[in-house]
């Protein structure tokens, strides 16, 4: 029975690690796309938003806010709260 619990915890941990890696990839693609997409023009042709070049505004400022929202959603709805304690240790302590 304990082995099954441990396998379940490892499956959950692996799934959540993949979700975290997915978030990192989304963040990189967002940043790279805007930084090199909008930032590849000569500086004289930049457009500005709130005093920032558009590529900085979208890649860094909007990207950071987007990642805050995505991480919040993932933590709230996709991650599972599991005990990291072994069942044997709990039995020994009692």
C-alpha cells in the first residue's frame, strides 16, 4: 500500500514539475518574441509606451504581469497539496 502512495506522489510531482517547465518555456517564448520581434528595428524607429520602448514594455513589463497571473492560476487550480512525509515515519512517531 505504501509503495502505491509513493508512486502516486512521484506521479503528481513529475506532472507539477512539467507544468513548471511549461511555464518557464511560455515565459521565454513571450520574452524572446517581443524582445527580438519588436526590438530588431533601429532605435530611431521604436515606438514608446509609457516612456519605454514597446519591446521592453511588452517583453518585460506585460510579460511579468502575465506570468504572475499564469502562476497564480496554476497554483490555485492545477497543483495538488500532498504530504511529503512517509507513512512509516508517521506510524513510528505515534
